[in-house]
C-alpha cells in the first residue's frame, strides 16, 4: 500500500538548502514536505567546513533559525594572502565594512533541523527509492520509501531539487531543455582535521611554488587545513609526518609556523565548476549544488545555496498563490546573475593561487606579481573584500 500526501511544495534534499527553504516557506504560510536519503545522524557526523557571508548569518538569525551562529561562530574581519616570502592582510571591515563568520556547515544543518523540528516541519530522513514523476502535469509527484520501509507518494504543486551535486532532480530535465557548463581542474585539495590550537587568528591563503595551501580553523582545539594535490592522490600514501612536512614547507616559505597535533581525518576534494541553465523546468526548480557547484577556494558553495533559497522562497510564494509556474522563471533569472558572478570570483581565486601541473618559473612569478598588485591596490583589495564577504543586497 502507498500512502499519498498532498502538499504545496515537495522538497527533495534535506541539507541546509532544502531545510532553509522549508523554513522560509512555512513562515510565508506555504506547506512543504522534505525528503532526504541520509539519516539526520549521518549528516550531523559528516564534518563540513563553513565560512558564512554576513547576509547568510543575518538570514539565519533574522528568520528565527538560531542565534547560535553569533554565539559559537568566529567573526573574521579579513584574510591573509601569503606569497613571495611574506604576507599581506586584506582588511574586510576597513575596506567594505563587512566580515565573515567561521561556522561549520554541519552546525548550520543542525540549527535548521532543530528549527524545523521545533516548528513542526515535515522532514523525512533516511528515505530510499526516490522518484520524481509527472513534471509535465499540474500535480507532479515524488515517490519514496520511508525509513520504516513504507511506500509514500507526495502530490505537490511544485517540486524543488535541493539534492546536491549528484542531483536526481536535475537529471529529470530533458536534454533539449537544459544547457550545462563544466570546467574540470587539474588539481584537488588534500584536507585534514587536526587536534591542535589555531595557527592564525584568520584564514591564510598561501601561494608557493610547491602549490597552494589553506590554513583554516574549526574550533579552539580542532583545525582544518588543506594543500593542493593531484586529483588521483591516495590518502593512504600520506603519513602524519609527510603531511606536516608538506604543509610546513609551503607556508614556511612565507614566514608562517604551524601548530601541529594528531590528524583525525584526511580526504581528497576534487575541483569542478558547473552550472545548469535554466534553474527550472515546468514545475520543477533546482537550488544550490543541484544547479551549480564552484571550487571551494572562495568559500562560496554554501553561501550561494542560501542566496538561491532566499530568492526562491519569494518566487515560490508567488507561484503557489497564483497556481502558476511563471515566477520560477523569474527565480532562475535572478539567481543566475549571482551564480555567474560567483563562478567568476571562485575561478579567479583558484587560478590566481594554485600552481598548474605544467607551470614554469615564469608562471609562478607572474602569479606572485598578480598577488602583489592585488595586495598593493586599494581598488583590487576592495574588490576581493566585497566579493568574499558577499555583495550585500545583490540579489
């Protein structure tokens, strides 16, 4: 037997984007049901870094999700650009009057999941066999099997694909109705979590002839660090000593010393840029990584997804009220303006800081010249600060 539920919006994907959309729709009086393949515990135990733009912080606080981001997050008013044997601080607050907040994506998820539970939201974790049907009708359906093994069908006015970079929903758009844009990068990040005190009060973006390194943080006792590597790198080949030697050689060239500790996690993160246009098809709409991905260099992935949701919630409210998918086209147009702006910024940061596999000494010195020009120019530093903290009000 299949249990059928009627709702206004069916959301496939219960990560931060899907949960925030459900939260905002509920505040507007629009009913939704969220389905997610993973269990809540599985998501909570997946450690994800997070640098939030000021608009993202304000969105969580002002809409009543949680103020924990203010209590437990770490305000960063700039970053360090390290290159050519030294470093230069980009002062976000002094240049553009904005800052970012170090607050892991995992904690954003926990806050949103708690808020949906607090407010009586309908979120189904741990489902299987998800299928989206009837997109050419006025009542599309989402079929799934719940965590107890019972079959369900959601009949909705609209379906939202918030199901990540391997989106099932994105694949439902006919090839003739979509345009896809890709860029693969010839490098990846080797990421670690280490039990150690912070090595610096703010993030260090480090350029060196050996390759890029990023020194980030999680808490006062747990730090996140990355270094550029080959996409095919095997983490099993890297001992703790070898990892620390590589990181130390890269940041030491620019005068930094790392505070070391036991490495509790290691992984390789490939790089890809991707956009699918438009971000809707009939009564299906895509949001976050289901529609686009960016390299992590500019810390934009989660922020771009939350910016999508802010716009989509407004347009979906109009679409539900009218019973008409036309506002979804407006959503796509509004969202894509920021998507491509973000794609440019992330690409620029990535190519400026990373060493290409076939780089010559000229290429490395040219990058150092670009970084020096950026650091010495108020206009250049202002652009970086404005883009990194998030183009406030640009929707």
